[in-house]
């Protein structure tokens, strides 16, 4: 990458932010040493590694920060045969342990994250080296006394001699011989030999070697002659310990020296992983995303933000930047301090980030070309020490750019991104605009992709004359007279210099004079630009409002659907619950009816019949009261006189009264009138009599089975308007069977509260007539009986009136 570009885009500042995310010195160094890749596959692999690391860090089993010591110098010293001390060996052991732990964790993550998990193969298993070091060196970097049997023995000997020396010194300090000679009651060490403090004016009274004198000169530290031999023994023991210690450290240093190459590879791998974790942390911090990379010079960034602003600002206005198809040049115009240069730098930094595997701060559906080179001429390049003006500085940068581009082969030329801030500025506007247009055309002919900013009206109209040029502008809020920092694609923008000057406090009279001095053509053009921008802003707001309304309508629609589904499910559940409850009641009633039938067969007295009738009415009302509610459409609401279905009873009847305001209504079923809730009935369909729905099968079927136990098949209901509601035809039946059928018909007539029963027995031999009329004389159910009149069948019929 061109150094000038890195400087003006503040690339090193971004890299410093990245390095600060590393947990180790080597990881930070690795971040600062990142190199730009040029091939698409490598760039995609690096981006995938960062993506996987982000997922690992945000997952349930994140990698811990790779904080490890920098042992590069230690490895260099060991490789040359140098001696490592205990602290050095401890640091090497820490690196080896971290390498093994990291290798294990990477192997665990490998199935889900192959790009990172595969790095476990780059880590060597050096646990035997670590275990050997740890057996001799503790976590504080001190040599363990148990490192070797010899060291343990020598150390113990030294400790024993010191213990003997302490006892002897304590005895000496307590003796009267030294009582007047001692400055204080203690002993000390000087030059690794034990001494006692003697008063300076009494030193001639003790036989021994002087090792030191106090700063005041009042105390002399003397090694008494009786202690010299024991001190010598201690010194010799310490030398033996030191010699054994050096031998152990040398052996461990040699062990490290033998494994320097794999240890260094592990170290480099840890540093690279730490750098990768830094990339992931930076991505999380700036809300970066992996984006699609291409070689077609296509730039399609959505919700893009300047990386440095994303790191340092709480809120950054995101923008979309697009260069695709035939477009080679994007010209960004708009007000001063409106964000043009920020957009320019954003494109450049994002183009550089994807070349080192960094996630740019933009939406994941963004697309970015992988450029070979990125050139940038941004900012004031004035240098008074070299007599270089702002214009000259820009031109010199452009000349250097063209020379560099000219030295490239054909492919790298086409893969170059050029960023020009205020191209052709700092000189005569007419000449500067002409020079800028010529330069853009030349770079476009070379195949470069160019993003530039400008205030020149002629450059803003260049898109109207060339399909390779596209406009964009930074939005300016005419109401607040301030920039919004939003980039509007496809529309040039006015500079709004006079409005900004007025907002900053310049006298209105000066601004009015300036407005009168603006050439009419330029003023009209600027007015067109501003009108376009205002129209675009208004349309965008309306589209946003329409989208919001559409989303709200969709939300309400989905809520309504959810509510409808919930109510339907609730209704279905309620019906099932009510049906189960009714079935339980029905089963109970069925058992009760069966019991009463048996009782009627045994006891046919009138009080018993009346008791059964009363009980049946009570059961009927209890069952009907348990039926689930129904709601009627206006077209389906039954009216008085309509034929209605009672699903719960599996039958039909005539509605005898209006439903309005009634909790129960009367239904005429055959000769019987029953009361039921309006919600328990509905209009009968033409095929209601043949209906075989689940309800009829489950409910009506059971009721019919009860009836069949009482009423024989030969008993039929006559029309409701007739005199007799039931008649029984027993012609051709044996007397015994005919009697049973008649008794059953009487039972049914009583249960259904029928007043009259017509029995057709015929004239024949008269046996059936005689048997029936004898039964009528003895039955307690019968009020009276008579032969039928000629219209009813004469003497071949017996008409029975029940009590």
C-alpha cells in the first residue's frame, strides 16, 4: 500500500486500535505487521477466520485472552547455548502450557469452525518439555529443592549448618563474656558470613575478623574466631548448592535449546491467534460484518460507517455507497463540513480493511471489490519549507500517482482505487474544473475506479454527459440550515456556502450582496441541484412513511389472524369441553332411564308413571342446560313456526315462539313440547331427517336407542295436527306378542305425555280385540276406551284415553 495513502486515511491509527485489542505484546506486534493480500481466496479465508472467531467469542465456550510472555529473546539465547534462569524457564513453561491448552480448545471447536480449528495442527505437543521444567521450577521462577536428589541433600546440609550456627550465636549473645561488648542483642550476615555487632571502642577485646562498620561508626560487625570454621563450612555448602543449581539450569537450558524451532512455531501461532482475536474484538466493537468480495470493481456498501468514527463516536450516520455496472467515477458534492471527506475516507479504509481480514462497519449484504492498490490525495498538502502551495502539493501527488500507475502491469491498473478530495481545487475555478475533468477522464481510461469530492458545477453535470460517471451528494437540511451527513445516491448537491455562512453568524447584508453577485447560470444550476435534493428527500420521507404504514398494516393483519386463530381454537376447545361434559351428563341420564324402565316394567301403577314423567322432564332440562352456546347469522336465525334441529337430542321440532329475549323457548316434538335454550337449536336443513353427522351419531343415536327400548318399530307418530298422536297396528300378530306391544306402547305414550292411543287390531276372529279391551279394563294407565267410529275403522279399532 502507498505510504501516502496510509497516512491520509489514518490507517495506522486504526491499526493501533486493533493492536490495543491484543492481549499479548507479540499479538500487538502481529497486528501492526499485518500485510495486505491481493488474491481473492486469501482475503476470503482471512475474513472467514475473523467471522469464526467472532462467533467463538460470542458463543457459550469462548477462548480466553491469550496473554503470554514474549520469550523470543529467551529462545535466541537458549539457541546459542546461553544459560536461562528460573524466571526465564517459568515463562517458557507458561507458553508451552498455553500452547497445549489452546491446541485442545481449537480441536474442540474444529467441527463447527474449521478455518480456526485447523490451526491446532500448527501447535506442537511439547508437554514433556513443560513437565520437565515444572518438576524443577515453581510458578515463582524459583528452583525447587526437589529438582534432583543431590540438590535436596546439599540444601538440607546447608540448612542444618545454618541451624547449628544460629544456636551457637544465640548462646554467644547470651553469655556474660560478650554482654558488655555487644552493641545490641542480635546477629547479622555480612558477605554471606555470620557476624555480631560489637561496640567500636571495644573491638580490640574480641578475637575475630572485621567484615563491616555501621554508617555512624559506632558499631563494628565482627566474625568471632570460634565461628570461622563453621562459617567456612556454610560457605562451602552454599557453593555446592550453587554449583548443582547451575548444572540443573544448564540442563534445562539445553533441553529448551533442542526444542527452539517447535517452541518458536508455537509462539508465532499464539501471536497470530491473539491477533485474530483482536480482529474479532474490533469487529464486535464497531459492529462490523463479513461482506462479499469481488474482482469486478463493484462497490455496494450498505449502512457503511467510518471505522474510526465507529470506534470513537456514540452515534455515526450510516450511508450507502454504490459503484457498479459501467460506473467508474463517483462524484460526491454537497455542503462544506457535510461529510464528503468522511465518505471518501470510509471507502478507502473499508477497501484496505478487507485486504487484511478485518470486518468493515457496514451491513452484511454489502459488496466490496478487492483492489490491488489504493491511492488517496486528501487534505491540505501545502509545505512552505519546500515552497509548495496547496495546489502544487495536490498536483505533485497526482503526478506521483500517475507514475506509479504507469509502472504497473495492465491488471493492477484496473484493480486500483483512486480517492481525490476536492480535485482541481486551490486554483482558478474554471481552469481547476477543466483540469479535474481531464484527470478523471484519463484515470477512467486507465481502468481505475475513482471516488472524488467537488464543489465545481461543471463536474456535477459530468454524469449527464458520461455513463461512466455517477453523482452522489451529502444532504443539507434547508429547514435547520445544517448538514445531515446522509449521502444521497444519484443526485448532485449544492455547496450551500451562503446558508452555512449565515448560520455561522455572517452579517445578512454581506450574504445578500453575495447572492446578487452570483452569475445567473450558476445560480440556476445550484437551484436545480437543491430542488432535486429536496425532492429526493421528500420522496424518501414519503417512502419511509409508506413503508412504516405498510409494516403497521401487516402487523395488524397478522395480529388479527392470530386473534382469529386463537378464538377459533378456543371455541373448538370449549365445544369439545362442553361436549364431553354433556356426554357425561347424557351417560348419567341414560343409566337413570334404564333404571326407570326396569322399575316401570315391575311397577306400572299410576303414581309410579307420574313420578317417571316428572323425573324425565327434570333430566331433559338438565341436559339441555349443558349444551354449548351457538350464535346465529341474521339469515340463519330461526323464527316462530320454523322447523328446527336439536342436535343434542338428534331430532327436529316446530319452534313455538320467538327467540327474542328468551332464555328458554318451546319446541313441539311430536306430541311433546319441550323447553330448551335458544343456543341449542338451529334451522333444520332439507335433509335434516336423514342427517348422519357426528353429532347425530353421538347424541341423537344414543337417544334413539333409549326410545327403541320402550317403543316398538310398529309405533309411528301421526301428524301434529291429527287427533291421535300415536297409533299401534297389531294386525296379524299373535295375541301374546300383541299384548306386549300394546303395553310397551302405553308406556311410551305415558312417557311422551300422549293423551290418546289408537290400537288397530282388525275384526278377524275377535281374539286380538277381546285381549286388548280386557287389558284396557285392568290397566291403571287408562282413563277410558271405546271402539272406533266408522271413520276411524269401526270395531276393528280401539281408541284409548290415558290418564
